[in-house]
């Protein structure tokens, strides 16, 4: 059986395509492994844990830690309730895409906003309880580390800052966390 010229050309083309697919997949696999950007699961592992910060940086006593654990458990249960409720409202909201009822859409958005407001209030009250556990010296330090716990840096900004030298980062001159906290607490910043 003799193979025609068309068959040979077709076989070569198929072989080249298979080779290109293998190279593309291998490149994607290697690129993913060497990627400087952490995967979301890895990123969560590096997020500061509130309890360990209070334990290490504020030197909480065992009694303070017991109260902290109790407050954290209560807080997470309370916030979980609002988050679950908000998820149900969001599901209903997206169901409205099929056959929108403007009044229902507005009602659902208001309920989602109310749940978010409640989450923020619960979080504020939670940290006030923790702050009240602190002695005067711990309260000073609490103000310095509060931002680490409550306001994580957006992922995109964190990735950009990791790739730039500190002096190349716009507005990112070396400063202490106390400077940042004072800037955050200025009245004109609180309105934003």
C-alpha cells in the first residue's frame, strides 16, 4: 500500500499540531508553577490571623485570649447569619434577570445593603469589645495593628507593589503603621 503525497502532508500537519498542543500545555503548566502571583488558596494562608496578632503583638494574657475566643465565635456566628441571608437575596436578585420586577429588584438590593450594614456594625462592635479587653498600653498598640486585621490590601495592589521597588511605588514612601493609621483617621478621609 502506497501512501500518497496528500497523506504524507496530512500526517505531517497532524504531527505538528499534536506537538504544538503538547508544547502549549507544557508551557502553561510550567508557567503556572513559576507564576509570581499566589493562588487564592495560598493567598489565604498568608493573611494575618487576628487571634495570633493579638496573642503575639499585644501579648494578651490567657484570660484575654479566652474572652477573645468567645467574642470571635459570637462574631462569626452573627456575621454568618447575615452573609447567608444576603446570599439568598443575591440569588433571588439574579433570578430577576429572567423576568425583572423593578420593585422586587429594589427591595432585594435594599435587603442586601441592610445585611452589609449589619455586618459592618457587628464588626465594629466586635472590635470595640476586643479593644475594651486591652489595658492602656495594649490599646495604643491595638490602634497600630487594627488596619492589618480589618482592612486587607486589595489583591491587585498587593501584586503590583510586590513587583515594584519601594521607591518606585507612587505614594509608597517608607512609613510606619502609626503614620498610616493617623492618615486613615483624619476627618476628611472618614467621609470617603
